[in-house]
C-alpha cells in the first residue's frame, strides 16, 4: 500500500486536548481524528488495527460456540421501560425522538434488545444454551469525555450475551469467557489483570473486569505480580507488600484501564422482560443470562499506551497495521515501488512514496510504529538495504535480492 | 456450524407488516428481526451474507486505490450549518441534543464530516487525488419505513468520497467507480441497470443510480435489454418499444430497487466548508469532490428479491451464508456430525442438528436457501447420501465416502 493513497495525516503537534500519551500518538500518527468531544473518526491506519483486534475477537468467540449477529443502535423506549432502565440509567443514555415524537435511545448496551429477540423463539430447554455476540458502535453521553478513545461518547464494543437453563451452565459460560478474554488480550499483545468488580448500571450477581496496567488508568488496582488476578483498591483480600493466598508473587498497586468486563446477569432481564422457557421437567423458568463486553476502540488505545514511547508506537505483531515499512530516499523511488510489489506477496507492506525529506519520513515512520523498516538510501548503490528491526533497534545491511529470505527467517 | 448453536429462528408465518417477498423470507428464514419500525437486527445468517457482500465491496474498492476508514454516526450541528444542510435536510435527519444541550444529528451521509477531515491536511495538489470509504451504519427517519431492509431508518451503507484537483480527475474516478459498482453487483449475483438521476439532498452536478430490476422496486425505469444503461421514466431519451441509439436491444419498462448511487459533487461542499488546496501553478482552489454509495443491507434484500420463490431463497454462490447444508434424519445424527467435520475443512457447512421432524427440517432448509443439500436418510444403510443441487433440483445418490470428490467436481 502506498502511503500517499492510504491517507496518513501525521501531525507535528498533538491536539491541545490530548492529555495522555496514546491520545497524542493516535492523533499524531494519523490513526484517529476528533469529530466532536468524545467522538472520533478512525482513519485508515486506525481502522486496520481495529479490524485486526476484531478478527482475534471473532476467532476466539466462534471457537467457543458463540454466533455473531448485529443489533441496531436505535432502541425504542418501550423495551427500556420493560427492564426499568429508561428511568434508572440517567443522563449518560442518549435519548431522541423520531418524527412522530416516539422516544428512542442510542444503545450503550443491548440487554433489552437481545432479550426481546430471544424470548419469542426460545420456548424450550432444547434450544439452550445460546451465546450471541456483536461488534457494534455504542453511545454513552459521558459527562467528561477524555483521554481520546478511553472515555468516548461513541465507541466500538464487542458484546456477548449468553442464555442458560440454570446457574451451573451460566458458571460454565462465565469461566469459558474468562479464558477467552485472557486469550484475546494476550493475542492482542496486552498484559491484563482480572479484577472482581461491582455490577453497576448493568445489574446482576457477579462481575469481573479485565484491566490493562497503565499509568493513565482510571482505576487503582492491587495485584499479584505472578498471577492473572487482581483486586479493586477497596477489596480487602489483597494489600500491598503482602503475599496473596492464591499465588507466590509480590503484591503491587497500579492504575488499570478497563478493556473488558463480564457479568453474571442472572434473571434480572429475563424476569422483568418475561423471557421464560420450559425446562425438561415441564416447569416454566426465566432464562439465566450473562453478558460480556470488550471495548474494541479502547483496546486499540490501551495497546498504544502499553507499546509506545512519547514519539513512537511499536505495534505488537498481531495487530500491527502493516508488517514492513519501506522508506525510499531521494533517487530510490522506483526501487521502492518494485520492492513493495515483491514483498507485498508475502507481507503487509507500506511504502512511503511521499516527496518528503528523509527527516520527515523517519519521524513519521517512528510515529506510525511498523515493526520492520527497510530504508533505501546510499547503500542501494552496493545493492543493499538498511533493515531496522524496531523491536531491538538493530540495523542490518541486507542485499536487496535477499530481503524475502531475510524477513522470513525472522 | 451447528444450526442449534448458530441461532436460526425460522418462522411459520411472516410478520403481518411484511408486504414484499424478500421481507417475508428474510424474517421467516431467520436472517433479520424487527426491533422497531424500520429498525432491524441482523441475525447470524443475515450478518454472514452481509459480511460476504462487504468483502466483495472492500476488494473492489481497495483494488482501485480507495482506503477504508470509519466515521462516527454522531455529527455536530456546526458542520451541518457550514454546508447549509442543517436547515435544508428536513425531518428525515434524526436530531438529538447531548447532556449539555448541544445539537447533533445521526449521519444519513458523511459529506460534512469527511470534508472537515481532509480540509485540515490536504493543502497541496501533491496530496491528491484521495479516495476514502467506510462501511457504516446510517440513519434516516423515513416517513413510511417499509419493505423491510428496503426503506429502513437504520441501515448499513458503504460510502466513498473522492477528492480531486479538477473536473477531469473527478470524471476519471466517476468512470472508475461506475465500473467498480457494476463489478460489485455482478459478483454479488445481482443484475443491475445504470440510470441517470437527479442529485436530490446530496447536491452536485451529475448522478447515476444502480437499479436492481424487481417488481417491488419503488422507481419505474426504462431500459435496453442488451446493455447496462437505463433511464428514469421521465427521461426522454428512451421510450418503450424504441431501439436505443447506443445499443441493439429492445426497450423495456420495469420497476427498480436502487442499490447504489454515484454523484459528482463538484465544489458544493468544499466551497461552503472552505476546503481548498494550492495547485501546481500556486493558485488556491476548492477540492473537486465525488461521492458514491452502496446500500449494503438493501443489497442483501435485493439479492433475496431476485433469487427466491415465495417459500425458498436460493443464494448466489458468492454471498451464500453456507455452501453445504447437511440434514440428518432420525438415527443419522452421529453420521451428520462426522460428515460436518469432514466437509468443513473445505466448505462452509451448516448442520441441522435439531431434534425436529423431517418435514420441518426440509421446509426450513428450503427457506434458508443453501445451494447444496446433503440428506442423510434411508440410503445411509447402503453408505449413500442424497445430494440435492438446489440450482436445478437434481438429486443424486452419492457414496458418503466420495462426497468431497463429488462436491469439488461441481
């Protein structure tokens, strides 16, 4: 892909409202652009990373018997009256009227809609369990939108809903999704800790959050450095300096960015919305539900927060927008195009074909953060390219004819 | 994929408000479910078809130098004041206020947002041309939402915007996208005609629509049966019975469903929104724009309208949700599972693992419309399966061990 065609509007200065590193970098590297407070456009580099995260999410969900669907953003007031949340939710729920003065909200979450979808069809235990998810745009009118994609008003989430006959089956789904989430974040290159949490506006019986450790996190958590679990600050089981009953490591305190959450909803929505089924013994029972969210756009933000310095992103391999960045300097433009076409058969290649000074090209390449950089400069006279492995900043002069072999050996 | 896990809530009766065949079939076959008037959920079979259409759209756009991005649904009033459309657009524009009483609309189209995104960065002819598209959810408060996905209030569209230095470059993009659209609809299994149209609420200089011929179309068009072009009813160049100056065929009249449209916007938005660049001769000029839409959800609907009878869809190969439908009858459940796992390495396979009578399974399979059906019934005693090619309703008894070879030879 040619950089001139892709549209990568890099900036010298971060927007003045960008308070955290990931926001500054996502804006400067041309991945996002603010359209209104808390409302962002994902530019071509940004959407490529998001789509890679989405692919990992789909694979880990599909492999566990979940099915994808797509629910609407517009949700009628009636459904929210049934659950009682029209009144309970508060001003974060964006509300509007249609041309006939009927009330709608823009979904921050989809418990009502999914419950209405399955209640008409799931009449018997034979049709259970069921696990349905979507990757979809959500709305939440935050009082103080900030930190770029961390606290936005329009954002991309994956939300999964499970429907079980009983608590034991819900427990199985809950454990399954805890594993799935651990795997999704690990594959996305993120280190996360799992924290027990309260159930908030969603309601229900039990909940956990997945936290990315980061100095810009909004929650303080206490965790053991050798295991996956952590606790909220208030949570008494762990205290800094102690060793935890379930693990061997040291207890530490840090800030966390919440990238995922899982909830045992129980029968809160099925009872209020009349979603019942007939069990094997002929009894009419409410569906037992769970819900499981991942902030897709927030995961993108957290990945940048964890994998960057102030002037440079360095993408994990699994979610990098491109694998190889070819940067031809003056006089090597044609060679750059030929090399791009050669390597593009095996790699995702970005070619900096802009008419810019070397300093500008290198600075932008640092910002954009592609793991392998191939500089076509003076050494092309000897048939060689300068290959930079950005993971360790090692530079090798590699014969241009051998680049495929060199890269595939890495 | 197991049908019990996928969630395919087939219905015996179509919803009472389903006036057209595609709406009845999409609902009965468990592809969509209405959440509010003109607002639909895409169930797992529905989203699979949509994603296949989206893949074709992405391939044909990426191959022509277009880059994908994702813009927000929430659009601030300020931008629409700049273009003058806040007042012009009328009640189809869904409007809302945020918690601080600031005005927003839910985007029915994104000329304002994209113009604001590129105007800050495109300062020179060196950065042009540029072609940016998204596949995104749009909102339009139709006075009479109807015909299912045909006239919805929330719908999925692909919208592309091109930015050129001059009219000649816009003409090139316009011609390129006309070819791309023809190819996209052809690959999706749809027969379309191209019709010159007026520019409506979008504005601009010239426009064409892509029409799927269908008795439920909302527009009447006059077309030549041997070429790609057609005309609106009002358009005087063609009249029924005549032979057209540009083609050899016969002129006919039919109804059309608009699935795509392309507009030469010219400088309407760039002049009103101050999106200027400096040309090679140092002159400051407004960007010359084009916009190009495809109704993704409407394409799904039009495909069903063209490829179905009243009780049965028959998907084109390119967008079918699955290739092979295995229907095991009583006693062949285990064989069904084994065959599913075998064939799933080479095909997209749906297994009807439900505990239902043969009549129910066959009726649902007809509804769902997968091109190849493998029935595991009596003949499994002789090691054979009944293979139905739904394109011609030909039935073959094929040894179960030879099914891979049989299917790959088709």
